[in-house]
C-alpha cells in the first residue's frame, strides 16, 4: 500500500486545512517581522519613533490578521507578533511617543 507523503514546512503548518491562504499568511509573517523590529528598537531609547510607529502598524496588521485568519497556525503567529508589537509600541511611547515631542 502506498503511503502519502506530506511536506512539512512553514507554509504547511500555516495552511493546516490544506488550502492556500496567501493574504492571511502574509499578514501573519508581516506581524512577526514588525513585532521583532518594534521590540529590538526599544533597546535604544533614541529610536522611540521607529519602535512606536512600527509597533502601532504591527498592532494594526495583527488585529486585521486575527479578524480574517483561517487556521490555528496563523493565529498563533499573529498573537506572538501582536504581543511583541504592543510591547514595542508601549515602550516607544514611554521613551518619547509617536511624534517625539514635536506635537505637545
């Protein structure tokens, strides 16, 4: 009896229902990247503009991705990216805000 072979890569984990989800997968990966940038730029307080804006954009993409996500793998990556984006956003705001003292 022939055995069915399945490929195990990142896209097969994200597309666990067997269908392609290019928009949802792109949003999940973009949220992870934006969250990582937001968190790592908080290590230097003078980069608060980057961390706060990238964190805010990451929160937006993560929330939209959660709204349209189809599989558990996508939701898992979105939650990790959302958390990282939120931490980067809040620390960026604490270090100087979205506008860096230009307004206010």
